[in-house]
């Protein structure tokens, strides 16, 4: 996902140029590093005003081995996509997404 945040002023303030900041999501993998380089490069090449920040999802193990923090402005947060969830299905019922009865 790629987001652009616009900040402006209230109606009482004198008109100013809008402030723009681009934010995108990535994970601690080589595949996302390749895509991140493309976003940072194209943002700079396009001349779009404002900055760009990568929201980097990493678990602790990944972060210890990760070598791509230097690629650009980055905010690291926990990778919630890698948290295992065990749903309990009551006896005799079926888990809707999987059809499992366990």
C-alpha cells in the first residue's frame, strides 16, 4: 500500500503550499528491499514534494539479520503478519475459513 498524506492550514491562515509526505509498507525481505529501492528512487526522480517513509514490518529474528535499514527513511515496527493465531473451534462446529473441525 502506498499512501500520500496532505497537510494544510485552517481557513483563517494565509494560503501555503500543501505539505506532502509519502508512506509505504514493506517487510524485512530481499523482495521488499527491491521494491523499496524503486519507491525511493521514483519519488526522488518524479520531483514530488515532501518526503517518503517506509513502514518496515520485522520480527526480532529478522531484524537481527536484516541489512537494508540504510535504504531510506524507515520506521520499524513489529510484523503482526507473522504472529501465529490458534482459533479454538467448539466441539461439533466447523471453522468457517478452513472447514476444519480442530
